C-alpha cells in the first residue's frame, strides 16, 4: 500500500463563493476557466484509474441538463415551424386571403415575364 502512487486533487480550493477577480472576468474568460477546470478534473479522473463509462456516469447530471436544453431548443424550433405552417394553411383555406394571394401571384408572374422578355 505504501508504494501506491498518491494523486493530488488539481484544484487548490473548492468554494461556492465567487472572488472579485472572477466577477470581473469577461464571459469568454469565464467559459475558458470552466473549460480548464473540467479538463483538469477529467485528467485527474483518468489518472485515478476511472474508465470513460465511469466518468460519464458520474457526469450524468451535467450531461442530462445539456441534453435537455438541446431537446427544448429543437422543440421550440419545431413549434415555431408548426405555427408557420398552420398560418400558411389558414391563409390558403380562408377564401378572401386565398384570392388575394392568387391575384398577387399572377401580378408578380406577369411582371417577371414582362421584365424577362
């Protein structure tokens, strides 16, 4: 047991308090700081002998939040697209609007044909 290599935790302090220097950082610097800490933690876990599936299992709460946010973004896009399709379908189903669309369509077609020839 004595000859087993000891690993030191890569972070000097762990605190939920934010220092004044950290408050003054730009958003890019804050993201880089978090990225560096995550990379250090990953390296520490691999040196400690954790396998990739074990690390992913421990990081599952963070990964599930990211996955959830991605799903919410796609659902918002899908909902917006569905609203747009429903609005266009309503315009074609509503007779006065359909007639106006046809009139403007024919007018544009004549104008395009006139400018081409």
